[in-house]
């Protein structure tokens, strides 16, 4: 039974700076997590942001289930582009033969 996305499917590497909140000087980010294995796909999909507004996502990132990437986090994608996490979803199916993963939609 598969319990997580197999590493051989996560061919890209991304960098994640977790969003910590806003300060008087703008957004605050945590320590960067570098070289996170991921599968990155270019998409054009309407998704709801943390406030419920519909926004256009331009990248979908799939990683292992342990990634901490709250909405507002900053990601550096394999092509060097910096993106902002719109939404994060953890996909699990305990007892079923499908992999657990984290999906991050970015703009």
C-alpha cells in the first residue's frame, strides 16, 4: 500500500518561505525551506483564497504530506519565478491505496 507520493514522481525542487503574518513593515516569512521535492504544473484555474474570493491560480505544486505552506507563503518555482500560495490542501485517504500529499495552488 502506498502511503505518500513516491519520490520518483517529485522531480522538481522548490524553495518555500512560510508565511507568518503581517507586521508594520509588510508580510513576515519564516526560515526558508530549500530544495523541497515537488511536482510543479502550469495551470489556469479559479480557486478560492483564504478570504473566499475567487482568484486565478497559475501553478499547482504537489509535495509530500509534511510540507508546511500556509496561504500567503512565498515559493520559488523551478523556473526561478516567485509565486504566492493561494491555498493549501492535504490529501489523505487512510486505509486506501492512494498516496498522501500536499497540494499548493499559487499565483
